[in-house]
C-alpha cells in the first residue's frame, strides 16, 4: 500500500486520544505505579502517535523525521532555546505580577520530584522522556497533520496552543505555547526531530540542574516551614522589582532568537552573506528597538518600585 501524508482532519483523532492519555490514563497510572506511572503515560503517547499514524497509512519517516544532527543547527537550537526562554521569562514575570495566585497554582511541584529521586532518574523522567514522547506526539503526529498546507504558521500556532493547554492551566499555556512555537518552527525548518527534541530536553533539564545545584549548597538545608513561607510570599504577589528584572532579562531575547534562526539556516538561500547582511540591516535595527524598549521598560519599573519602597 502506498504511504500517504497525514491530513488536517486527522488531528481530530489525535487530540482527544492524547487528552485521554494525559489527563485520565496518566492519573490512573500515577495512582497505581507512583512515579513509574508518569513514565508509562509518556511512553503511551509514542504508542498512540505511531499507532494511529500506521492506521492512517502514513509514511512514518515523513511524519517522524529523525536524521544525523549538524553542528551549526545544534548550536542554533541551543541559542534559540536561550532566546525563547528569556522571552518566556518576560511573559511569566508580567503574568506573575498581575495574577500571582493563578501562576503559583499553575506550577508543577518539580522540586519535590527532583529532591526525592536520584539525579539521573529525575533527568530521565522529567527531562528526557517528555522531550522524546511529547515531541513525537505533538510535533510529530499532531503537527504532521498540518505540514502539507501552504502556510506553515497555521499548524505551528494551532499545535502550540493545544500543547500549552495540555499542560493543565490556561496561565501556564501562554509561556508554554511560546516554547511550542519555537519547537514547531525548528521541526518545520530543519525537517529533523532531533532539534526540537533537544530544545525540549534543554528546557526541562535546566531547572533540574539548578535545583540539584541548590540542593548541594550548605544553605539548602531549610526546613518545610521556611519553604512554606517562601511559597506563601510568592503566592501573595510578585514585586514590581521582580517583574522589572524579568523584563530586563527578556531584552536579550530578540537578538538571541535572530542568531539562533540564522544558525539553523546557515548556508541556505538567504543566509549565505553573514549574520547581518546589508539587505537585512532593517531587521537589526528592529531588534535593537525591541530590545531597548524591553530594557528601558524594566529600568523604568525598577525605578518606580524603588520610589514606592521609599515612600
């Protein structure tokens, strides 16, 4: 039988099946098998994604393209992640200031997982497994339903919004969707799932490494009462100063995203004359304007927070 491409209408099958696995079956597995239940739920995503694609007669190599990585594209993926992460930090800072309780309630209890499991298993369970399984499901099967349409952004945006909402909170969906856009763009531009999996892996692994590092510091020996006090303060509201710092961090995002995009396309038509060719000078000017705006907004808010604190 001739292999075919997935069609947009097939997404109607993938989405509810993934929803059942993530929101129902994974909960059952968790109650029955503890942390191993989370692993089972993630692995089931691959089984469902590949299984449904097979039933539809899809070309699996086209739906789930995996090739040898290239150094420039790998470096570009890392830079693109850093830029997107800084942009997401700016969004989180603003949302946490205006909606502190919702953002606090939307967070995963990552610390409890990392502190109660061996480091290698935390990385395997929280970083590597979702990076592979969720990318196969969302960027592979789900986005694969839209990769045949002319406008690539329709599929990228739609899949990213659903991916964000599948993280269980409308508040977490906003920064998560931004990360999803970057991962969908990576797959669309490179036709290689290695890069969006690497992006996902880094994004999940960095917080784990930070928590592990903090746990090894002498000052990390805090009791549960102190941790509860910190959480209560965070739930009470993020200060204007913190939001200002987040916005200042996000000012580095535009340039990093541009450099990462250049690296994943380097050598291709339109990317052969260096990182800032004359014909794209207007893009550099626009990037500088956006970065300066975010930086100045952060500085202004920091100044206002100082005035409020002294008043």
